[in-house]
C-alpha cells in the first residue's frame, strides 16, 4: 500500500532534524528546523502506528500458518485477527491522510476581511455580528486578534472591517470561510415582521512574511494625507493616513487607523503583502488544476457558501449540504463542527484525486 522507502525517508529526516536541534542550531535555522519537525510530528506518529499494526497483523498471520500451533492458541489468534485487521485498516487510513500534500500556509496567521454586501444597513449589522462571531472563535482558540481598519455602518455594525488574527494554524482552520455569507432575519427596523435577506463577504488571506513576498520599493506609489472621520482636531492637523498602490498588480491599500504615519505604513504593508501572497497562491492553484474547482479555498469568492436563517435557528453550508440547528451557538463562535466537516470533505477529495 505504501512505498516503504518513502516512509523510511520521512523517519530518517525526522531523526536528522532532532539531531541538528540537539546540536544547538540557532537563529533562522532553529526556527526553520522546529517548524519542519512540528509538521512531521503527526506523520511520524502515524507511520509508527501503521507499522506497529502491520507487524501485529503479520505476526498473527505467521502464527496461524504454523501447523504445529495447538488448538487453544489457534483459537486465540483467530479471535485476535479480525480486531488486528481493523486496527491496521484504521492506521492505514490515518496515514493516508497524514501523507496528503500540505498547504504551506496552513500554519500561518491571517488577514480577515469582512464586508457588508447587498442589504444596506442590515448587511452592515450582519457584517458586525459575523465579525464578532469570528472574534469569539479566535478567543476560544487562544488566538490574538487585532483590528487593522474599520468603517462603521450608519446604524451599527460595519461596512467593512479588516483584522489580523495571530496564532498557529489559523489559516488552516479559517481558509474555508472565504465567500459570501447570506443572512435571513427580521431587521430591528422592520415594523411588519418581514424577513429580509442580506449578505456579507469574507476574505481570509494567509499572513505573508517578508520571505514569502518580495516587494520592490520601486513598484510602490505611497501617498500621505490627512485622516478622515472621528478624531477631533488631530485629524485636521497631521498627514498620518497612508495609501499604498502596488503598481504592477493595481492593488491599493489605505490605512488611517493609527495616529502614527509609520504605524499606518506598517499595517498597510502587512495587508498588501498578504493580498499579493494570496493572489499568487490562487494563480498557481489555477495553473496546476483548472479542473479542480471543487477545491475549497481556491475558488470564486463571489459564490454563496453559507446561509444563516435566524427565524429557524438554522445555519446551512451549501458546499457540503450541512445543516445545523444551532445558529445561536455558531454566532457565539462555535464554528468547529462546520470547519471539521469542511476539512474532512476537502481531505476526501484530495484522497480521491491521489488515487485516481
């Protein structure tokens, strides 16, 4: 089933990394080796579990093939064989999943962008509710979340809000959230109790580091201006707002949340870097597999992915036809059941492709 030399190579590399770390690797080498070892931990555990299950199954088969085996021992071995085969099958399935190609961005933090879509003020209110649900999810996971920029709605919520979520494995959990989220509910401003439909769009971008994206300063047009909006006299006196245009791609990022021009520039560059990194990843995904439109995370973000129906307390993910009647808990940040189902579906598709 598995190429044993490939498994041996993984185990040797794992031991080699351990030896280098023990010998005192430092600086960037230590960080890189630690990350590589962390990605191999689960694979190595599953290789060892598979080989242990394989040995157990082989030992029982050899025992049953021994003509001199007495009746009592033969009966015992026969009873154990079925359970051993089940353990081997489970270990084999787990190892298959562990050996699937990894998304290099899964361990990264993210730039989360939530924008009000169709629906006017109600869309802005839902944008706020959805963002707060992600805030709660981040808190449950122990991730740190920082607002990068926000544009409040007239009646509350947000026309747009961008945040940085910092932690290990954030992108791997949130990458399936990109797309259009539709809400069906009775707005607070609705006097006749009619259900309205509105939407918010979500983009989840893996947070790029300097080594991920090389940005040439000559490709940037940087404009400074006075910040607009609330802030008293300060906004009228200081040109702290920054607008950065990446000329080759046409991507524009504007930042005015901080009083410091330096901090606004740093935040704008972080968002720009992540958008460029995400655009390049999507381009490569498309080149590698134009026919894999079902792959979650690399498709069209304009597609509706989920509906939140408040009158029925129902949330439905349309990509996997999953419906849960626990909308209140989802809005409190309990996304794991949905994300786990999406992850399983994604893995099954990858397995089908690898075995085709």
